[in-house]
C-alpha cells in the first residue's frame, strides 16, 4: 500500500505532464468544474479517465481495514481519508502543482467508500475458515 500511495502522490503532483500553475487556484463549488471539464472536452476517453480515474484509483484505500483494523469502521475511515486528501489538495494549491478542487475530494472519497463497501461485501460473503 505505501508504494501505491507514493504512485498516487506522483500522479497528483507530477503526472500527466503537470507543470506549475502561474497562480494558486481553488475550486469550491461542488461538481461545477467537473461538469465544465466534461462540457469543454472533446474526447470522451479524457472525460472517463478524469472522472472515473478519480474514483477508481482511490478504491483500494477502502480496503485499509485489512491492514488497520480500526479502519473497518466506515465513519472513521472516511474522516481519516478526508483529513489526508484535504491536506494533499492543500499542498497542490500551495505548491501550484495542481488545484484545490472540491470535486477531487468528493470523487476520491466516493472511491474510498465504494472500495470499503466492496471489501465489506466480500468479507461478509467469504466463507470463514474458523470452525
């Protein structure tokens, strides 16, 4: 998991040919930038990669309860994740190597939530080896 987290940090700060913005940018109106991006983008592939990438890439964090049993609690997992992703988005803002975008926070958190419920589904429906 640490290598995956480092990989995601790389993508968030340096990936996709990212360069430093001239100004600090913050987007706080939920889903406005995502809808604008989808409306202005010609290729559906780009839209799918951006929106679903923000969800799918964060789904593995929903499985953190395997490593940290205290994070088997959904509320605790989401609070911890929100704290981390808000710090990362803030770093993007302050370094100008990205944008503080509330849509990223929402989509990334949705990914964690989906991952958590998939983890719980498989944990519940997997036969126990305890007799």
